[in-house]
């Protein structure tokens, strides 16, 4: 995923920073949203996140207790709906469908995080994560196997007519953090590349070059994260982000073929 590639297949990128919970975040959300508005993110919407938890019933029985609750969050996007923030009680997520290069992406995330810190005075960070989604969409006469290494294709190439989906997943502990690398191949007939259920509905606008998304497509979903409690520090967070980006690159570059690199550069 070189920053010099002119036709990179990345269509959605997220960065996640989890911090010490702010129980009264609703009290501060308006001020944070207004500061982000002044920074170029003027589309502000209240949202609800549905959280499902499981546990044992209090009556001592072995039945499983399922609880559902709504958690407040705020979607704060730019006017074009191509980039923005998700603010939660204990996290800030920056995401975009117009990814250009890591430096600018990290700078926007850290600027948003500093705005949150200015308002609520963050104490520590619990988790830092990066997630890149790439859409491999062969043109007429091409095949997925020209772009993707055999290890990431599963048995998808064995079912020319009847393929519904195929997923290959690898989990690795790297020096920078935990890497989860997935290759999801599906016969698509959609307006945009398929997304994991937890990322739906997509609140941002996908680039036109990825729409429509018809035929056999593979989504490379690389997620690299660090679970460690550290003192709130922008330089430390930035350093962790660059290291996590190396983990993303390692997975991506070992999944694609030389042919793919030539097509995307």
C-alpha cells in the first residue's frame, strides 16, 4: 500500500483510539462537536450504538442472560461525507473513504483526539487500532488469482458457478501488536464492496471507482491493534500508529501478487 500508488485498492480506512471512559461524555459532546465543526467536520448527528452482553442469570440457573442496551455516540463528518469521526464515551474513531497517505490520515486523527483531550482532559489510552479494507475487483478477462496469492483464496477458485463466499483468516502476534488479516471473496451485486457486519451501515460515501461492485470480488480486511494502557501522549500514540501501519503493510504485501502491484501503482 505504497503512498505513491495512483490506483490503490483501499476503499475504507479506520483508526481507533480507546481512552479512559468519560461517564458524562454527553455533557461534553456538544463542545467537542463544535470544535470539530470548526476543523472542517460540520455534519453532526447523534447516534446510538446497540450493545449486546451475555451473562448467567442471577437466580442461579444455568440459563444465559442476554442484555441489550443503547450507548450514545456521535457521528461527526465533513460536508462531503468522505471522512469523519465517531465519538463514544470511551473512544474516538476516525474513518475515511478518500484515503491518500498515512501521514495526513494520522494527523487528522490526532487533531481530533487533541480536541477531545482539550475538553475532557484524557488520562490514559487503553487501545490503539488501524483497519484497512481493500477491494480487489478484476476487470473483464482478469481473475482474482492474478491479484491474490493462493493462500488467501481458500477454495473460491474451485467454484466457478456456485460460489457464495469464501473467507480466509490469519491471526498473528507481531512486535507492534495483534494482526487479524482476512480475505473475503464473494460474488457481489452491490453498490459498493461488501463490508463486515460490524461496519454496517456505512455512514460515508464510497468512491465512484468502486461502484457498482458486481462479479467476483475479494475484500482484504487487515486489522492491527495494540492493547496496552499508556499515559495519554500524542507522540507515543503517533509512534504506535506508524508501527501498526507496518503490520498492515506486512499482511497486505504478502497477500497480493506482483501483477497486482503493477496494476495498482
